[in-house]
C-alpha cells in the first residue's frame, strides 16, 4: 500500500515538474485556437521536420518508381513453354479475367516460358485468401513473390 501511495505522489510531482510540451520561457507564446464546439482554448502543435527527411522520403519514392512497383505477391495460374504456350497463356488470362473480374491478370514472358499471374497483393495473407478461391478453378495455382503495381487510391 505504501508503494502505491509513493508512486502516486511521485508521478503527480513528475507531472508538475516536467513540461511535456518542451516549452521554455514565456508560456504565452503558445499557439492557441478556440475550439468551436466546446468553447475551450486548444493548443496547436507545430511540426518542424528537417529538410534531410524530405529528401530521404523523396529518394524512397523514386526508388520504388524505378523498380516499377512494390514488392508483393501474385498467384501464378499458368506456366508453360512450347509452340502452344502463348495461346494457352492468353486463354488462361481470358478465363481469369472472366472468373475474377476484380483482379488483374498479367502475362509474363521469360524466355522460353509464358506465365500468367493474377492480382496485386501487398501481403501474403491477402494473396492466400484469393488463392483459396482461385485454386478451385486452377488446381495448379500457387503464390509467388513479384513486383506488383502501385495500389489505386
């Protein structure tokens, strides 16, 4: 019981002594705005960031643009090579578009293979949910790592 009382006084004293906002000197220099609904004064926080932070954010965005997308997942529904592979890949893509109109289908050609991949999933869990739906129509479908398109906002 003594510990609880001591801790209560300690934290109460700590709150009086410290200034959580880091304001020094004249306390009248705060930015104060009148709250329209309650009628009380509300303090406004001003965020100042270093210019170096802006350049780091810009570099990060540019690196993602240069790669052509984000790292993510897709579901591969077709993989084949040979004389009929292009035709079969186009048929697989057309059936994916008709069966799953909300997901985009992509054909990749990596010599000598044609691949058809469905979706642009940010997480493996999101891809797994769709994999359970797609595997009913395409039993050989599996999840692969891929560079995905930027999501639409």
